[in-house]
């Protein structure tokens, strides 16, 4: 019953360690609103969208919006990632070939 | 699906890590939850072993993360607490998967967020929080050669401006809204915390000749698709400044959503705790910024006390407890020194948006007389952030009591909201 959880949590602890050992950060490409963007590993999707000059979402009255709080509170950074809508992009790391779309 | 722990700690910042580590070292089964992808909270965000030593807070980080990883504590990252479906349970969610966790004791260490004060243009892309910009830079945003105005209030102003300058940003100016007279009085009281004074002086040195102007604040941001210039004032004259980014936040406020959800008593904007950190709810402790904005030292101390309390180690608790009063007094002095000035209540124009989720303007809110009415009539606070940003803003602007929220405390999948709780009998211990 706890097997899955233990796997998941030990992976998290491992990741915590392995991150501390990485000196060189690799880079790769993601897609933001159809344009290719090179980002380094450990870049959040929110940071990538700012660097791409793209808003994360349009507000209910149509204003472009970008991240405000950077820490998962304000939800201004919601965007569609790999087809999944309303994700908090400041809490999400880029992975190669990710498709990010303003919503 | 459920799991059972002696202690569940929510929030893996310094306080939560210390509490979880101490409890796990005492032999308890502990689960440390955080909605971020890695532990560390805000102050240790993005720290790494090989570079941490350069940082002022690096030693504490190395000490505690080492102890945490040696302990048997389970660390669940990326999990968000969304509900409290019945006594002794928390419901957590990650990527539309949810679980119920049974706890005997709960330690809340949910930290703080920035206070935002609405001003014309604050919704433009390029206007971020102060800690917000710092968090984004730690998450890979490159500030090199960007012209940045740093504004708002609080000790974070200098620290964050120094970090941004370190990363190659062109800091144009730092505007602290608190008047110099208040800061001087605060500076004198810092004599009992010499470490803090030295920390401040170090940041100042790093910033070279960037102007740090007290009694000044940003009144408005302008630009077509993003911020292009800001206007600042000292209360007598106003001036414009071209910039790429404005980082603006007014000190910090505690994240009280979970303490409220669990029914902890709140007094003067913070969770009430007894001298040993125990909240008004019998098996719940609240630590760190929840009991007063006092930073990492206070959080670590309260975390250790809460960890020992969970393990029933009275003697260790009593050794540490005398330090608490001094830290909590420091927190109250910070609040006083950096309290937002009255002029900030008059920055918003009638058409300035106060609720960013539902685009509710200042003019619409002026017609309302309470937070409840604003929700019902104008949909203020009914959007995705559930009033986290505008609730704090309207508390300041209109003196409304932001009554908190109902579960789910974060937008959650319908399946996670509707699911029944596993009955305690079905939970295997």
C-alpha cells in the first residue's frame, strides 16, 4: 500500500541530493506560443515565459498578465502546458520539448 | 488512498525542516509536505551545497538539509494541502492525484507572502513582487542588464536588490516607503541583534552607489504591453523613471489559510500560540512567519521547539523557549517599522484593478462595505487565488476583515474535492 508513496518520496529526497551535486547546467529547447526557446535546466516555466516575452494568461477583461508573486500564491502565472490548462507555471520546471501556451 | 504519520509538517522552509528533522530524529514517523518541487521554502530557494557557503544563510541550510536527509523523515514535494476532510486528516493533491494523510500531530509552517498594495499599472507584465522577482531569478530568469526599480517596504528590499545586482541587474533605485525617522528608531533597537545590523551593512556595500531612498514610494507604472516607466514620489514631488522591471512588495503577511481551516485562533493578524508554540487547537503547532514575521532564525528556533514538543522532550523545549520572546519581539518591531503609510491607500484610481483574478476595480469595491459584500456583489476574491492577493489588499485599503476561505484551499480537481474520506478503520497503521 505504501510502496508507491515510498518510491515517490525517496525519489524526491534523492533529487534533493543530486541537485546539490550538479555544477554544470544543461540546456535544451521548449516551445512558447509556437516559438522555440533555449532554457537551462532548473528553469521554471514562468521564468521561461517572461524570457520569451510572452504573457502567461489574458485576464477576464483581456489584459496580458505575467507572474506577480513567483511562489505559487497569486496564480497569475497560469498557462497551458502540454495541453493541460491552468497550471501554476512558477511551480513547474521546464523539460525538453515542452509546449507552453498563453491562456 | 491514505497514509498514517505521527507528525505531519506542512511547509518545508527552515522552520518546517527543523521541526520535521527534530521529530524524526526522536524516532517519530514524520511526513514533511511542500507544494514546491524542492524543499527550502523562500529563503533557501535555489540553494545548492557547493555554492551555499558563499551565502549568509548557507551554513544553516547545509546543517539542516544534511540532518533532514540523514533522518527517516519522508519528504513529499509538489504536494499541495487542499482540504481537511475530517478531524485528524489532511487531503493533499499533486497533478490531479490526491491522498488523505492521517496525523496525530500537525505542525503548520506555511510561511508568508508579500503584501501587495494596488496602484495604477500594477497589473502590467514586468511589475512583480519583490520576493516574487527574487524567486523567479532563482528559478532561472536572467536579470542581467535589466533596468530594475526596487520598491516597497521591509528589510528584504536591500537583500533582494543586492542579490539582483549580484546577478548582473542594473538597479536604478531602491524606494523604501517607511520614513527615515522610523528606520532610525528601528536601527537603534537592532543593537540587541548585532547580526542583523551587519547583514544590512553587507548588502549596502554590495550595492555600491545605488540610491536607497527612504520615505519614497512608487505611485504608478505605465507602458503599453508591459511596464516601461514608473513614477515615484517622496510626498512632495514626483518623478518618472524608465525601467524594464519594477519589483514592488510591502513587507510580508503570514499565509493563514491553513491555520484558519483548522480553526486555530488568530490574534492581530497572526496565529496565537502559547510560550511553547502550541496553537489554540490541541494537536496543532504553528511556527515561523505564522506567529510573527521574524525571518529564518525565529523559524528555526520555533521549528526545533515544535519538533521536541511533538516528541514529548520537555527539557529540550524549556532550554530553547527563553529565546522565543526576543525573536517574537523583534518580529513585532519589524511590523511597526515597515507598516505601510496612509498615503498608499490613495494610490489606486477608480479604474485600478484590485482583484486581479476577476478584474474588479477600486470604484466597484468602494460601493461595498465589507469583504463579504465585495465577494457577493463584485466577485472580488472569487477567482483562482481565492482572495490571497486582494483580501490582503482590501484589508489595508478598506479595513475589511478578510474572513479566509472554504476548502479546497487551492483550486483542486473535482475528483479530489468530491472523494470520500477513508474511514480511520480502513487505514492501515
